[in-house]
């Protein structure tokens, strides 16, 4: 968890080692710079400056954002920021950054996998479905379900038998 404190004038006063490691900076790199100069380059700068103005005016902030490392690579972060005050007046802001890159990548992989499953199951030449036994219903009948399902009679204690009969043309 990277923590950084900035004065009301927009100069970083202190940062923890996690902040410096997360963004690839040394203490010398940070000296005399604002948080926005360090973590928001290019297109991200305008958004970052608007957030800083909002926080410096007394608002707190929490959002998932992309920020820039020293080497120019983008980093997915969950950012928290709040104004600092003392003696009845604004003193600056404190920001906390949590690297969520692995979480974002995992969520993207799940979405991609689900999309692949939907694509494959909707175009498959066989019937595919997922059944929730405890719910007693099909929870995912494939959109391209090409088969007719008939339940065969069973005697008490025996297992049900399912019969799939193809009703569409082709093999």
C-alpha cells in the first residue's frame, strides 16, 4: 500500500517505501514534484489534476484508476485521497494507492473465459447445458440448443435415463 503526502502547494512532503517501489521512484526522484507529476502522465494528467483540486478543496476521493510508473508503464490502482487540515486551514492531501493489477488481470481472464464458453456453446453442433440439481432447472441452456430432450420413465430407485433426439437437419 503506497502512501504519499503532498503540501497545499502541490509538493510531495513524504512517501513510504511501498509508494516508491510501486511507481519505481527514489527519494531523489520525488523531491520537489507533485503527486500528479509522478503518477499521471499524458492523457491521465488532466484527470489527476482535477482530482487533486477536488481533494485540496476538502473532498475525499476513492476510485479505481490507471496511473503511470516512472518507466511509463500503466498500473491499475485503487486510489484513496483525503485533504489534510491543521489549525483550521488546509495543509495538503494524503493519497493511498493499492496495486490491483493482478486482480484486474484475473477479472479480465474470467470475462474472456466466459465469453469463449458462450461462443463455443452457442455454435456447438451438440446440445450443451448446465443444470443445477438443487434448483431443479437448467441454469444455462445453450442458445443454439439443437436437440430435443425426452425423459424416459424410470422405476423407483433407478437412475433417470435421458434421451437426446436430433430434430434439426444434418448429421
